C-alpha cells in the first residue's frame, strides 16, 4: 500500500525553512510556484535568472538578479527551480548548483488545478496503489516510487536516480520493426517523427502526424519537406474522443493546448474515426493534457489492433494513475511500463504499453 512514500510535502517543509528562499527562473512556472507559496504563507526572498536573461528588469515586483549577486547577499539560501530543463548542459548546471545550495523543484501541474501535496496523495491513494500494481517490471515500479516521492518533496536527486535514455525504451520495450504504421498525436515540429525514423533506420510502412497549432504545423511541413519524408500524412488537426471543433490556446508554442477559452477553433478527430480500417501498429500521445480523451476516442483501435503505445504521464496530477487504469479497462492485454527520461521537473515521465496477443 505505497509504503515506499516517505517524503514530506515540500510546502510543509518550506513553511519551516529558515534560510532565504530564492526562485530560479521566471514565466508560467514561477507564477504557479509564487501562487502556491502565497497559499501556504511561504516567504519568497528574491528571484534570479541565468546571466544571459538578466537585463535590469523585475518579475512580479522582484528585481531579477544574477546568481553571483544572490550569493554576495546571502551566505546560504534555498533555491526553487521554476522552469523545465532537459539539455545535458543545463541539467548539469542545475545539479552543480545543487551541490552549493540546495535546489528543490516544486511539482506544479502543466494543466489543471491543485497541487500534488499530502492531501492530494491521501485522497487518491487507492488509485495510485492500483496503478502501481499494474506496472510490468521492477524498473517501472522504482520509477513510480521515485516520481511519487519527488512530486511530494521536490527533491531533484530522486529524478536523477531513475533516468533512462529513450533509446533503451525503443530497444527493450517497443522493439519497433521495419513495417510499422506510426500515428504521432501531437507532432509539434516533427521531432518525434525524426526520433521514430532514427530508431527504425528509415524503414516503415506509414506515418500519420496530427498537430493542431498552425505555427507548429508549418514547422512540421518544412521539416518534412527538408528531410524528404515519404509515406507520410500531415494533418493540421487535434485529437479528442470524437470528431468536432474545439477552442485552442496557441500561445504556448510546444505546449499549446485545447481550451474552453482558446483563441482559435480547430478541428479535432478521434483515433477510431481517423483510422477507420487502416492499420496502426504504434501510437505516440503527447497531447498536452488531452490524453484521457484520446484514449476514449481510440477504444476500437486499441481493442482490435492493440498498437504499441507511448503516452505522457505528467501533464495532469491524475495522469499517473488515471491513464494506466483507463487503458487497462479498455484493453486488459496491455503490459504497462513507466520510464523517466532526463528532465527537471518530472516531465518526460512516460508510459509505454505493449499488448500480449493471444
């Protein structure tokens, strides 16, 4: 029953913190963390950014300083990481900083409301335990354990301990062949298509990519033309549980998302409607919080064809338990794996699923 959860909530801990609490970074993540600090009565003592982003300006009333300036003011302080990092150079920079000053990365949801705090954990303990029990191997369970403890505590070393390169997933779990029919949901600029092509050495049967954001779609088209992709269909559409038109918030680049308050209308499709009787052997879902709806619109495909799956498990607080439980309900034959790829915070924590054919 999740006895491995040992960490105290980061917010409870910060309420007792005696060192100055300094935010590293600006933008949406910082705004969410500031709001959480206000909710819990946690005092923020300042904001700093990487040197190249410091230009004598302020953020939410705080002068944005360089790290060297903060170190000159305080002998010791605690750092709250307020942005996402994934390049090896930036990750190393953050862990080097962590050796000098403790760095925590508060978990705030990419989409949806609320925090993954102790109250949230205890209210969803049953579903979390059920999700944990579904995982197919010990590595997945260790990833789940560390991610859960990280989401509560913000301790970045918990994520470093469980990093897995994506190449290992392709080699040991997905095991792609030369005749794959690949459906890429949330194609962005084609980066995951390029990843697929590398892993299959350019040997495949077909590729279909959906990307609802117009600017991203133009980048996708240019990259497809530049790289000479063949047997490929590109669609400027989103994915949902049924065919309709929805509002879309396109202000966030890669993280653009379907929204009731979005500025533009976009067509969305269900997987079942899109494919009809067309073959599909591998689906990737990174649809910015719409993964549940994507699954609901793919039930016939999942049951009839049982394609290999790669889907994000980090956009919403509930994704860690809701998505695997939903998949197992739709098609019990799936074996479900969980991996975390190098990233701070716990983004790029992805589920992978392969069905047993009987």
